[in-house]
């Protein structure tokens, strides 16, 4: 069975973008692949995090995975920092990477732009991501556009290790989901919806109460026209809302256009809010049950225990091939 690995950073409240773009695919993949779904807290700290919020969000992301339908008996669900081999292999890969290739990473350029001081962790982030993937010799990595370059680097580092030391790593492939959705921000359709956006009106958080969802969607930016038409180049805001609608209501874009023909944006936005609320309500209910059951910690402990055997074997094999004197 092919192995799939992915993770989400506990760097804010998970959004509808994370759900549609990542978590819903995770739920499907667990039935056909051996899956590793992490809460990538070591990645989250590459930009400053409030300690209490980081702890809370880490548990929340894990509980959302479970509430969304990831079954911890089918998929490996764990916190990245609970398996210290991620950081260890990350360091080993940092020594194999070149400054030039890390400097070319567009995510580093974007996240460091205009900042006076940029953390070194943000710079070496892709070598830790390579370690996450190669630790379990994953075959497939679900990636959005913004992560494709990091996966290329992972492939380069795996190949470099194989040719410099010995053929050990499988070269992972990107997994592009059939329905690849990129949900854009509600206040600026040129930016993706992001959990670390300081303006909460720019995203729908998965745990937003129904009234907050209704309010955010009624205020979502549109354009000065009144036609509900899918045209990302000329009507990016409306097209983004239509993408969300289509996803939550299970209707095609053509059906949505036909339904709201000649009606303006008001009715469309109102119905959109109800579809989003109906999509998220069951998840929110399960989330509350899971959090109050106190089961998350045990599930995470078991998840980390289960993957540790593979992770420590990989690190041991890698160190042996690199020439480390191993403890006997
Ligand atoms: N707007 C989005 N539309 C579709 N998919 C999205 N993902 C994130 N935003 C959207 C997918 O969710 C996963 C989470 O990845 P991450 O936590 O490593 O960080 P990210 O991609 O940078 O997501 P955020 O929400 O924008 O986080 P911050 O603000 O912390 O950087 C990935 O699979 C991503 O494709």
C-alpha cells in the first residue's frame, strides 16, 4: 500500500480552506493508502507563536482531524514534536541542503518580505519538511501550489543522499487531488484564505458559530455588478464564493449560475451561508464531543508510538550511512 504523508500547522484556527483543500482529502485517502497525518508544531514555530495558543491549537487541530472523520485506527495521527526523529533527520538534511536552493524558495521570500529580522527556522523549514516525508519513505505527498517547490527540494535531497551515501530513499511524488480547490480570502480574492491572517473576517474558521459564519459571508467582498457568474479572471470574489458554494452544496457551478440568474448577490450569499453552516455543524458537534471526552491525548500518544519504530529505524539507517558512530 502506498504511503501518504501530510500535516497542518497549529498556527491559528483552522479555516474552511484547510478543510476543503486538505482535511476532506485526508479523510478519503485513509481508505486507499497508509496515511500519516501530523500536526506540524515544529513548523508552526518558524514564525513566533504564543505558547498557550500553540498548545491549545495543537490539540484543536488533532480533534478536528478526528471530528472530520479521520479514523486513528486506519491512519496514523500524531503531533510532529512527539516523534523527535523529525527534528533529528531535519538537521541531517539541513547539512545536505545548499544556501542557494533554500534562498530560492518563494514561501521563504514571501514570509520574510519586509521583516527586519527573519528567523533561521523559516529559512530551513523545507529541510524539516523533507525529513517529515522521508522519515516514513512516503510515496505521495498531497501538496497545494505553494508547497510544490518544497516537494521538489525534498526530491532533490533524497536523490542527493542516495547518490552521496547509498540508495536508500524512495523519491516521493506530489499527489494532486482530483478536485483541487484553492479557497481565497473573503476580503481579498488575490490571497488564499489563511489561518494566520490577522483579520478574522478574511476567513471562515471551522469552529465559527453559525451566526458568525452568516455575518462573515454577508460582508464578504464582491464586485459592483450583480451577476452570479463564474469567471475567476474578471469576477474573482464571486467566483471564489461560488467555489465554496459548489463544494458545500454539492452543486455544479452551472447549476448555481442558473439558480441565481437575475437575482443579484443577496439571495446567493444568504443561501451560501446556510450551506456552509450545514456543512460545518456536524463537524463542530463531533469536535465538542471529542474534546470533552478527553480522548485526544491518548490517541495522539498511540499515534506517536506507532510511527516511532519506523522513524527511529530511518534515522539509525541514515546515520549509519553518513558515518556516525552508533551507540551499541
Ligand atoms: N485557502 C486554502 N485553500 C485550499 N487549501 C488550503 N490549505 C491551506 N489554505 C488553503 C491547505 O491546508 C493545508 C495546511 O497547510 P499548513 O497548515 O501547513 O499551512 P498553509 O498551507 O500555509 O495554510 P494556512 O492556513 O495559510 O496557514 P498559515 O496561515 O499558518 O500559513 C495544506 O495542505 C494547504 O494546501
